[in-house]
């Protein structure tokens, strides 16, 4: 750029000098009226002036070519530089096209990276759920180990009791042998007395007093013999009862071993505290109708339990309704249904339906009938349609994966706590094999729609939750009955 400016300045100055010098030379030659090549003086002045300008321009050009290397290169390589510029312009356009293609490819790669990030987040969530399931299984195994240790302790106690019974039985047998020896001695004495009585019959009259005394002794001996025989009979009866008890303990020990082996080899199908299902029953009907609804609910849950591996019992169902009084005794199914029907019927004046929750009463393996308990609640209206539930703030400048995790955490913490405080009855230890859930695809689509709204704001937003339908105590909180309202926090 600097050489171009200098060249323009020099060219302007030289042009002015040439004009001035040509005009001056033309005047002088015109005044002197010189002639060249037989031309008129006027034309001679024009020719000289023209040649002088051409010579001066040539000298200036030669001076620039000799003195400035850059000018010389630009003057001599002008066509080469021009063609090279055209080629570079074409290459620049090609590079622009390629750059646009690379930008499109970069956008595609960014979308692919976001998709892979979502899959990675989903995989992490699956890993967390698998870890929770493994921890639950470890807890179940630990609980089973504790039960096995307790059963072993009970078995050791039974063994000790059996050993003590056998020792006592040996002592009783020893006492029986001693009594039999005394009885044999008494019998021998009786025989001796009878022999002596026979030998002294001739002297009966002389020794009458001695005979009476002997009879008295004989009566006492017989009485003692009878008492000893009664004691022997009692000891034999006690021995028989102890033998029966020992046989019963042996059977219980074998049954316990068999149950322990079955427990080790069987898969735990139903856990204590798991909710098998629930139903809503109206108290505004007869007691017979309430009992019919309860039996229908039990029948439906029995079919589900039977499909999961439970055994049909004497009541022709795979589940049996009980009410535990203590660790050893409980109330039967008929009494439980009568009590529940009476309790539901007593709530007519409260004008609210009854929520019936069926919960597993103890751990059950495959091939066993499932004992269940019945819990009753009032199915009150918790959230009317359009009712505000709770609110949270979420940063919309995060990635979509982090926004999704924030929304899920908000549902699992704030929304769940608000629902529990308001009166929603949660599912007790839900088992996906028994409890039917909502469509996960619908839930994920709803959550992703909320994430898109938050991401579109690209700032901190307020996330409000409202009920889209009337929500009762028995209803779950999910995307089917709630909606999200997204507004800017500022």
C-alpha cells in the first residue's frame, strides 16, 4: 500500500513536470522558428514536445523499474499475479462451499452428541435403578440369612430340650428298674411268706397271733405293691407322652429343615409390605353390596397373584385376607371382611368413598398362598381441577439432559412431598410384577415437552404445577392429571 501511494505521487509530479517542460520547450522552439525534417516550425514544436514527454516518461519508468524491486516485480508479473488472484478467488469460493458443508456437518455432529448425551443420561439412570434393585436384593438376602440364623438357634434350643428329655427319660427308666427290683423283692418275700404259711399250718392254732400279724404285713406289702404298680403305670404314661413329644419334635425338626431348604431354593415372589392393589368402594350402598365389592377386589388381586406364582388355597384364591393380633394368632378372612364392611358403612355420613389398600402380610415364595392385610382410608378430594400444587425454579441455560434431571427431581421431591402433605395415599413398596403402572412413553413425551419449553426460554424460569383433573387420595400424581406452567423468573 505504501509503494502504491508513492508511485501515484511521483506519477502526478512527473506528469506536471512533463506538461510544464513540454510547454516551455514548445514556446522556445516556436519563438526560434526551428524546423526538423522539413516540417513547419509549428509542427516541429509539437513533435519535439511530444518526443520530449515520451522520453521523460520512459526515463521515469526506467528509473522506477531500476530503483524499486517491488514495482519492477509488479510491472513484470502483473498477468501472473492477476491469474493467480483469479485462481485464489475460485479456491476461496470452493473453501466457502466446503466450510458451509463442514458447518452443516458440525451441526449434525452436535445433534448426535446431544442424542448420545441423552442416551448416556438414560443409561446412568438405568444403572442407578439397577443398583437400587441390587441393594434391595442384598437387603432381602441379609434378612433371609438372619431368619436362617434364628431358625438354627431355635433348632439348637429344640435339640437341647430333646437331650434334656432323653436324660430325664433315662432317669425315669432307671427309677423304673429300681421299682421293678423292689417289686421282685416284694414278690419273693410274698412267696417266702406263703411257703412259711404252708409249713406252719399245723401250728395255726398255736401261733394265731403271729398269723394275724403276718396277714397285716402281707396287706401292707400288697398295698405297697399296688402303690408301686400305680407309680409304674404313671411313669409309663409319662414315658409314652415324652416319646410322643420327642416324635413330634423330630417331625417339627424335619419340617423345619424342609422349609429351610425350600426357602433357600425358592425365589421370593412377594415381600412383606408390598401393595398388591387398591380399590375405591362407595359407602352409600348396603352392607351386602360393600362385601361384594370387597370380594370382587380380592378376586381380581388373586388372579394377579396366581399369575405371579402364588398357590390357590382352601378359600379358592391365591391370597388370604387376615388380621394379625400378634405373632402367633390372627383373625380369619370372613371376620376381616365383616369388620371392613362395617367400617366402610360407618362412613356414610362423611360423604366420602373408602380407599381399600391390600398389602402383603409376610414374605412369600413361589408356590405359597399369599397372606394379605386390608388397610382403609377416606378417598377425599385432595386437588380440585386447576388447583395449584407447588412451584420450583430451574435454569434454562443448562443442557437438556440436566434440565430433564432437574424436572424429575422436582417431581420426586417437592411435588411428592406436597401431595403427601395434602392427603395423597402413596403406593406401599410398589412391585412392578403386581402393580400396573402408567404408560412410560406418554410420561417421557410429556416431560420432554416441558424440557423444550424451559430450554426455549434460555434463562431461569418458574415451573408451576397445576391439577388438570380432580385428584383424590387414591389417585397417583403423573403427567396424565397434572400440567406445567413455564414463566420467566424475572
